C-alpha cells in the first residue's frame, strides 16, 4: 500500500507539473498586450502539435516579445522533429528571458535528446543557484533533475561523482523517489565494478518497480558473483 501511495504521489506531481508548465494565470501578467499574449499562449498550448499552435505562439511573441513561455513551447515541435538548430535558437531565447524557469527543461533536453552531457551539467548546475534544494523533475516526469545531473556525469566517465549525487538525493529527507532511481544507481555501481552495491540497488528497484533492464542487470551481477565464487573455490582446491 505504501509503495502504491508513493508512486501515486509521483504521478500526481507529474500531472501538476505538466499542467503548471502548460497553463498560465493571465490575470497575473502585467500589460494589456502581454495579457493577450498569455491568453494566446494558453490557447496555443492546448493545440500543441498543430500549425495553428505555432501561429498562436508567433502572435504571442509579436504582442509581448519578453514572454518567455511562448519561445519555449514554440521550440518543442522542432526538438521532436530533430531540427535542433531551430530548437536551440528558441530555447536559448527563453532561457535568456527567464533562466529560473527554463534552465531545467533545456538541461534535461540536452541530456535526453542531444546527448550533450556537458551542456546538461552546465544548465543544471546553474539551476542549482536558484533551487539549491530540489531541482524539480524532468519534463517527462521520469527523473529528478539531480539524477539527470548524475547520469550526465556518469556518461562523461565521472561515475563515483554520479553515484554520490544519487546516494545523497536518496538520503535527503522528504525526497520523492523516482521510478528508476535505484536502477540508475545500480548501473553506476555495476560499471564501477562494485557488484555488491549494484545488486543491493537492483534488488531495491525490483521491489519498488521491476522491468526488463533491471532484471537483466540483476541476473548479470549474480552470474559475475557466482563466477567469482567458483574461481575462488577452484583456486582453493588447487592450493
């Protein structure tokens, strides 16, 4: 029951997070043109993926050139379609206007879609200046952005640092655990050759949310440990 409540809470947080990104309270926006831009943005966000949405974002930007959310949402289809150059121009503009709001998304996207691990770390480290405690979650809701930082460090070969980030995060009071946190920590320890710690985390992952990759690595660790045991036993018999 406790496990269900934990992941139900994570799911609710994702819904709230997604809705918060998409919709803005336009009554709080100053300036008549910017209020109209906000309303256009809300409408265009609801039809994201259609040509009309891009036209809506363009009109919003025309009315209020400093409305950062319009640039961010206008960038999304370009990222999905692989036009990373246009995406970067738009998302960089959004970040320049409001880094506190958009650094997390840009950092996650660099990790997830561009494999730009150094860039992801730079963005998320910069975000920590605004949110030293909790960086928030990735746009798809899978990971806390500190776990994304850790995976970026791991991809660059800094695996001890990556493991330390996730360990500290899991030990933080009140932290809402992600569905794949123990798996990512287990993979990091596996790549470090620390098989006991790897297996410990794969087992924790299997109790909370099991899936094929976790089962694969868990069995792989078990085989390695069994082989080590047989090698030691053979050595003992020979001496």
